[in-house]
């Protein structure tokens, strides 16, 4: 007698037992925006429910996140001062460095990931030094490496270069190892597309370029094989983990990268994905909770070992309560 698949669906316990894709809170990373100042926790209009905080109020956010069941956070900095070199990115007392020291002091058991890029810190909003109106790749590498080292020394367990410069992982690995920080992991945004889905983030972080776009160093959304090459290059240079960004619109890329990667693969459910879900839910066009859960399952099914998501606390709560 043939046992038909529908028989597996009749009972929730059996459905869960037979599920092909399973999620865990340990997979989740929650992005946090840190802005300079004191006693600040402010809403982000383009991302309802998300907030910016100052280093001194960061522990309040961490307490909420930890209580929800999320153990890892990814930090983005918003400095008061910007210049052509993005010098606040590698300032030992920069906004991210302050937040890392404060976070580690209050929650030493949590995992802190520092985003390594210059776009939030440069006066022009591009991810590296400029030569005319073009990003100058090689001189930028040393500044990225300095940024990564300063974050590691401030308490980052992982540094996550998101700049998409050629050779960035090798430069960062050499800098970290040379300073005796060889235990610091590199989680590279190896496959990062020049996507329109980043709009709300650029408002949240104040990182929109003042001219042009980032298509000369971020990837063409039409390309998959290029993404595989980028991933393999970063792994060869020493990346301990790699990321595909954005998430849901690039599930085919995620799967292709997962099939060739020898290191864990993450996916970033970006600000545009988050804000679209929130906007549709506010209008009653979809069930927010179910869509959040389904989206995370899709990323895991597509190959994500790590999910970076603004919905991480909600997802962790659903897992804890047996709803996901």
C-alpha cells in the first residue's frame, strides 16, 4: 500500500517531525543601527518598528533582543562627522567601537558582528576612497582593514566586510592576523547586488551616495555565475562565512552559492523586503506573522545557514513558542 503524502499533514507533531527545512534561533542575526550621541532611541520612519540607538542605550536594545532569543547582532554606525576618507569608521573611539565595548561589557555571551564599510562614514556616501568619481579599489583596502581591526580590538567577534572591493578579505585577514586577532572571524558580503531593495536602509543609516550609484563595485542583478566566482574568491582569501544580499529576490543565487561553498552561507533579508512586508501588513493585505515565518523558511530552504533579518526577534519568539 502506498502511503500518500497528505497523511503526513494531518497531525502537527508529525508534520514537524517530517519537515525538510528546520530553523533555529542560533541561525538568526539582528541588525542594529548605532548613532552618535547620548540617551537616544529613535524610530526609523522608513522601517516601522526599527530604531536607532546611541552607544549608551544599546544595552536596552540588546536586553530586548536577548530576551526574545536572539544571540547575534550586526552593527551599523551613523557618525556625526563624515569626511572623504571615512575616518570615523576606523577611529578607536568611533560610534561602533563605543557600542562594541559597551555591548561586550553588558552581554559578554552574545555574538557581536561589525559591518565593515565606509559608505556611512564618507562625505560622498561611496564605499571607498574616490579617484575622480570612481572608487579607487586598492587604496581603500588598507582603510577597510584598519576598520576591521579597530572593531575586533573593541570586541567584535566577527567582522563583516560589505564594501565589495576586490581583495578585501585577504587584506582584512592579513591585518587581523598580523595584530594577533586570528580568532576574529570574517563574514563576507561576498555576493552583494546593486539592488533597489536597499532604499529604506540608506535612509536609516544616512548612507545614500551623493552622486552616481554603486554599480561599478556591487553586482549586476542579472548575473548568477559572477556571484559564484565572487563567493569562491572570498573563500579562497580566507572568509569564514559568506553572505548573499538581498535574500528573497535572489534565492536562485543563494542555492547556487550554497552548492559550491565549503563555508557557512548567510542571506540578508534586507530593508526593502522588511518595509514591503510591514507596509502590506499595515493595510491588511497579508498576514504579517505568517509572511515573516514563510520568508525565513524560504531562505533556509534556499540554502541559508545564517539569516540576517530585522524580523529576527519575532522569528525567535515564534520558534520558542513552537509556531515555526
